C-alpha cells in the first residue's frame, strides 16, 4: 500500500512539474514576437475596456519607436524562461533529491511581487498591469508549493 501511495505522489508531482515547465517555456517564448503580439492586440483592442485600450495603444506606440536592438532584451527574457524551465528536469527525474529547485522556483515566484511593485511604477507601468505580472508569480507559486509539500511527504516516507 505504501509503495502505491509513493508512486501516486511521484506521478502527481511529475505531472504538475511537467505542466509547470510547459507553461514556463510558453510564457518565455511569447517574448520573442513582441511586435506581432502588439499588432494583434491593436486589431482587437475594441473588445477591451477604455483603460486597457489606452494601454494597448501606448504599448503599440512605444514598440513602434523601439529599435530592434532594444527588443533583444526580450529575447534574453525568453531565453531565461527556457533555461529556468530546464532546471526543473532534475525535480521531474528525482523530486526528492532535487527539492531545492522547487524551493528556488517558489522564491523566484515570490520575488515577482516586489519587482513588479518597485520597477512597475518606476517604468510607468499601470497598476492593473503590475497586478497581472504579480498573478504569474502567485499562479506559479501554488503548484510549486503543492509539489514541495508532496516531496516533503515523500522524504518522510523514505
């Protein structure tokens, strides 16, 4: 019975971490086509409330005047997401041995909040956008914390 419970916990942790990795990579690669994404948002901006329409237009104007060399920074943002996702291969293979990566991920998720609330106002980012950014940290933290608790339970069983 205990072996079945351990296997079930391991499978659950691995599935959650694989899903986390997929979403981390997807959120990263969306940083590559910034101009295309903004053009798409402009084409559908009328579906949004006026506050968001204005923000989309401001983003569009900013992207139009931004030289490609500056957008290279978003390429590195995407790369960082992919590299961080690769770090989670260890916990997928052996969650107990690599629980430190889960801790690292939880800390990184929590660090999104002060970054958004400190740098957001400095860069003129509206509060609603800062809250969206914070939601990524919170949403990322929840499955990692769940996995961490499961891993601690597995450690106690070993």
